[in-house]
């Protein structure tokens, strides 16, 4: 069932709520929406999970206000969804910027309602390089991306999409890649820009240390060109007991590059007793 939840006055986010059982809350990556998890939603509901997948503000079917794209506000949106749906002991699964939002949520809201955490190619602790942290893109590179977004968004997103998948065996068809491109174009221009500015500017190093002992798994593509593998190492070092699963043949989109392994690993993590 799809419905809207008000997360602040006059701002509603779209939520797809499917199935019954233990809850799994999915946070999509930039610049996509909940539909990127189409195959996971099917697999998880068939295995007896309740799957809640939201479109973050500015993306998919959600409202697109002019402001509110910082991690604090986006984490508060997640809290509003969890409270409205009365989710408890849920698994929080965040891909790319969704993983960054999940990280801020766990720190800012003390993991309210969450029993498990899965970070998938997460843009944490930093998307851009800083003093003492040489991994990721430079701020100048992201500034160039922002300029490209605001001059020819379709062309930039197509170029960005070429970095998203490794497609080593050629099994990901051109129509499938076009589908991903169209998901990106469904986002609002200001949501796309505002969230990329957040990726450029925010720092989650302290947030990672505040996640605590919640059962955590980290999935990362060994060939990721967007959120480089060193980020996953930093996540594992900061989160007590976190387990790292590397997808050796995957780029950023490991759930598309190695879908069978991805679904098997995710189901195994969600099905294991804490």
C-alpha cells in the first residue's frame, strides 16, 4: 500500500508499505527513489517481512520543498515515518546517501525503533576529502557536478549513471540502465541539488561513533567509484561489531551488479537472531 505521511507542516513524503512481519525500512540513494529497491521489496515480502520504502523529500512522489535537505532534517523525516507507522525493532537499510541519513538517524535519535542496521555503499563518514581524511571526491569535483546539474541535469545524470554500475559481465541491459536514469529524472531539481550540497558539506565521523552496539552489516562494492571502499573500512572501524561484506565484482550499485549475492546476504542478515 502506498500512502503519504506528513513529516513537517505542509511537507509529505511518499511511503510504500508492503507485507507483514518484521519491519524493514529502506532508504534510497541519490538521485533515485524507493523504486530502486523493486526486486528487494519482492524478495523480502515473499520471505515474510514487512517492507517500508520511502521517497525522501524532493525525490520520487514525495513533496519537494525548497529547503530541508540537510541530514538533520532528513533524519527527522525518517523519525516521523517510524513514529507514524509505529515501527519497533525494525531493520534500517540505507543505500548511498540513504546510508548517510541512516547514520545520522541512529546518532540523532539514539536508534529509536531500530534493532538492525545495514549500510549499503554508504556515503559515510565523508563524501568529500577533508584534512586528515583523503578519501572520496574533492569539494571542487562536487562543485563541478553541481554546476553541471544546474545547466543540463539529464546529461549529467546520464554521465553519473555510467559510474554507478560496474556491469562486469554485461548482464545489466541498456533498458535497465535507462530505467535507473529515469528514476533519477523523477527527482526535483532542487532536491537533487540540495542533497548533493549536503553530501559535499556534512561530516558523519562523530555520528558513526554514536551508533553503538546495534547489529550492523556493511555492504560495499570493491570497485565503487562513487563511495570509495575506504569509506566502508572507516565505518567498520567506528561501529562496534560491524561486519563488512565486500562485493568483489560490484561498483556502487552492488544490488544490481551482484543481485543474487546481495539478496542472499541481506536476507541472511535480516533472518539471523540477534
